[in-house]
C-alpha cells in the first residue's frame, strides 16, 4: 500500500507534516510505503535534522502550493505543479492508494470530483466527522460542510455513505440512522426534512430510527446522524468549541477530552472512487500521523467497493 501525503498543506507545514509522517512510519507495517509530496529540499532538511533515514520514504517534488486563501477550483486547475494537484495525479494513475492533506479543503474536494471522480450514482461526495458518544463509542455526523444546500435524495445518499462507513470502518453492526430535525415526529421540520424522512423511512438498505434532535447527538439514539452541510458544520464547530472551553478553564474531563481533533487526524471524502482524507488546517504532527493511519484503515476496509455494492443493491 502506498499513501501520498501533501507535505505543504496545513498551517504548520512542512515541519508538522514531515514529523507526522515520521511518527506514522514508526507505527505502520513495512508493507505500507509513504510518499511525501512537496518541496524536496525542505523535506530532506527536516528529515536530516530528525536523523531519520530518507530512504524509508518516496519523495515527489512539487514547485508550488495551493494556499488556504486560494480559490479552490481556480487554484487546482491553474497550479498543476502544486502538491495537491500532483497528489491527485498520482492517485488517478494508481501510483498511490490513498492521498491525505491538511491543506485547502475546498481544493481537496474539487480535486476529488475532477480527478478520481464520484462513484457512479453519487450526486455529491461529502465529508463526515466522528462524534464522541457518552458511552465511549462514536457516531458519524454528515455532511459537515461540503454541501450547504441539499435535496432529499442527497440526504438519502449521505445516510447510505455514513451507514457503510460505520459498518465497514467502525465495525458497528446494523448502524442506526437518524435525521437531524427540530422534533421527533415525522411531520416536523422544513420541506427538506419532511421529504427526506419519507425517503429514509422507505429505504430497505438502512436501519432508520427516525428524526433525532440536537440533544440526541451524544447519546446512543443514532450511530449515523444525517443533515445538510450547513447544519452539520454549525454542529461540528459547536462541538469543537467544547474542547477549547474546557482547556481554557483547565478542566480535565475524560469525556470532553475525546473532542480533541488531534486524536482523529482527519475525515474521508465519502462517495469517490478512491481514498482521500482531509485534515484540520491547524494539524500538528500527532494529527498528521493519525490522518495517515486512518487512510490505511479506510483502504483496508475496501470502503469504496462496499459503497458501490450498497448503491447497486440499495
């Protein structure tokens, strides 16, 4: 297995990304080869300072970077020599099995659609986030920002994608799917929520448990929590603020400590023909390491093949 890493992506690149790659290389099996994509001189300088054998990596040089403030679509098409564009070319050509980046999320989404393409039948790929549950497990929230406006059919596909991820990667048997709404009754919510409820309820491929409210996000009522990207992003940012608040108040709480993004590394783009993981822009070395190991887990789970099977039979 070959995993490509955008070494130039993120607020603390390339130091954090190279150090994260070193941490990952120390825990991954020898059958997993890491491909570092970025400024070759800077990469080698960091490896030398860490006294790490550069021969343990493949290094692919890039001449430019898609910055966080760049327009995603324009930058991806115009900066063909950037680390993100080169990474997607390697992925498309089959030279790497997964690609990870803490860089421009918009450019990563554009690259996924233009380069490796959505799985046939998928209207819109999406991104998800793990939500810590009070009992120690995890739930999945999706979409969390890539699709602000959605149709009912799109939310149905999000449910299928999330359910497949929950069963294939998190090993949750028959994941419970809930639709985020302002009430539990089927007739609650706006037109999107009401129409989506009907589609989810009629799907034989889902274990749909009905509407869930905001207070149900952290209990066990649902394993997969579905909403449009606008709602999901608001929920995600609110959840992230919990961790920051307890840190500022010097509170050490076992549950809220699980909201630390570093422990999860990143999130896959679901619904595309390959494995792509996007990380937080402020990722440190620990987060980068966990983003890389997540990529290995997703590849091994053969997620895209299972999604294709669900779409064919669902």
